[in-house]
């Protein structure tokens, strides 16, 4: 492990900024029937120090890639910080991945160890019952990484947004990038030590700007239970949140569920929308019930959180807001309406894509089309094929590959259908290889054996043919 006096590490920054607030609650998780598990900042860092030392003894060191395969919990936060404290690199993996996807992903990323709350039979167990619920598995401690990767100073985090598709390149962030982007986001969010964070999203997809910023600023993170609405009520009835961070899906549930009282969110000062574009219908329903506006944010794993909206008149509700001070924006090749491709640069940019290796360029091409109105950015559409379902990214090519491997499927196209609550729904249209009737239920069951559940198309439509380009590629639009 690198000398702590000479290194750049986000865990050191969090420790330093929490030095005088050790008695504050750091994370709370409701269990059931009103019972809660909590940990203070003092207790949190004692646990982090203990497990950081244990992991270092096992052999965790700088640049090692460690998969974190767990549900959101206090233990997740402890282990994530402990791994970072060893100078190893976190690779968060959705806990709902199938065993097949997990194995493919770990082999592709070249993971040395997996920290998991599930028992895994395909790998050698190093230690059981970390934090009473986690297991540590060794994949290959002798893996060698490329010279380009080893030359990166203080790598901290690799995010693969999909399981097995070749389109997902793996985004590498350094400790300095995380420090810079959390500082940049806080210029607008203004997180304070008396903030209580209502957390809804998966830490596997949302951690770097959000959770690490909240910890830096000594906020109290309250993890909502999965069983809605009773889990939400149990979580926040006695600990009222002041700040919400969620996708439109959750805001719509809060606004429409009759068992959620309008007074439950009476202390909320800010509600940030992320992962999926906000629609006016959801914003209006939420405001009518709670008298709280929703602030659309524009988060990009390669860049950070460069936009957060602060204007709520009807014309601007769905804007992602003004550019934060730490970033620069360029609209390239605008049309006669000012719409063009969005490029960004600023503090906290990613270092490289790792698979295949490609270093960061000065300006990042978001792949999105947008325009400015009175300095407020509006996103017109996505130029990529990615389907954004309730804040989780789906690559059509990956899903198509699995469906094509099923009996009697000749061709398939997976595409997005807009949805007011989920953002986008994955839909599949297919061509049969013969006239034999297809059992869609069995096809869905087959997909569940190979794919994360959220990637399964919500509808399967039989068609006679699928339109192709001149080069025989599937037409996506």
C-alpha cells in the first residue's frame, strides 16, 4: 500500500473533513417494524480501518481490481471505503446479475478478488463472514495489467455500465477525479452536516458523486427499504429527509401512492432527479402533493455532474439547468434551431476507457443532442443505442445476443419505448425461424437465466422482417 502521507486518496479526504464530527450519524438502514441499524462516523472509520488492514494483509494493493457484488447496506459503504483505503480499485457490480454474467464480466475486467454477500461456488473462498455477511473470493491474484493502466496515478474506480456487451468500455476514475467532481457538484448541491439524505438508487450504479460527496460533507445517509411504500415510511417517518436523490420512477411512486402523507417530506430542501429524464407530468404531481420542485440533473460517469436545474417555471422544468462553474460546454455542429452534439470538459474527468484502452480526450463527446436557451441546457435526444430503464442502462446488442441463442429465433431487434415513469422500456421484436409457435413465457424465463432482470424486454412482438441498412446492419431508428 502507498504511504498515506504521500498519496492522493478520497478516503483520507473524508477522514480529514469528518475529524470534528465523529459522533454524527453516517448511515442508517431500516430493518423492519420501525427498527433501524445505524453507524456514526467514528464507528464507520474504525470499521474501515479494521477491514483495510485485513485486506492489505491478504494482498490488496494499488491498481488491483476488486469487484463489489452486494446489495446497498451499511456493510457496502464500509467495504467500499476499506477497498479504496488499500489503494485498490473498486469495480461495482449489480447484485442482481446472473452467475453467467458475473463470471463473464469478472473475466473481462480482470478482477483479482470479489467481495460478495452471496456464496459463489465457481471461485476459491479466501475468507467468510466479513462484517458478518460478506464473503471474499479469489479469482486470480496473479493477473497482470497493461502498462498503460499501471502508469495511471492513484486509480480508484472502474464502472462498466453493462454486463457482457463489447460496447461497454469500462470508465476509469482516479482518486483526484473523485475529489474534484464531488467538490464541483457541491457548488450547486451545498450538502451540509445537518442534511439527511433520502437514498433510493443502487450504489452499484450511483456512488462516486453522490455517496462519497455526502460522506465528505458529514451528511446522514438513510437507505430506504426495497418494500415500497411500507419500507419508505419506516425509513423516513422518524428520520425526516432534507435532501432526496432519486430517479423519476421513485418520485412518481411518492406522488401517487395514497399511503404516503404529504407531510412526510416537509423538511426536504432539495430533490434531485437523476438517471432518467424528468417529464412535466411527474414534476407537477410531485409538486402538487409535497410543494417541492424536482431539480433535473445531467450526470455522466465520464464527466461527473456538470448540470443541475434550478429553474421551475413551466418552460424550464425539463431543462438540466445551467453549467456548473467547474465545467465548459460546447455545442458542436448546431442546426438552424441551435441543436447540436454536446461536448463537455472540466474537473474530475475520467482517465481512460480500459477495454479497449483509450485515453481521455480534452473534450468529451456525450453522444447527446441538445441546445441552450438563456444558458439553460435542454437535451433533445440520445444519439446512442443505450436504453435507460429507471436509471439503469441496457445495451440492445447484449439482449439481442441472448434472445438469438433461443430456439426458433431467426432475427431480433431490441429498442426503447418511451415511458412516463420508467423513462424508457426495452421492447423486442423478433422473426421466427419456422412456423412453430413461440412460448413467450419460456423465452422470458430463458432470458432470466442469462441476463439481469431489468434487461428483459417488457414486450415481445412477432414481426415478418426486421429492417436493415444497406450494409445489412439493424436499423435502430
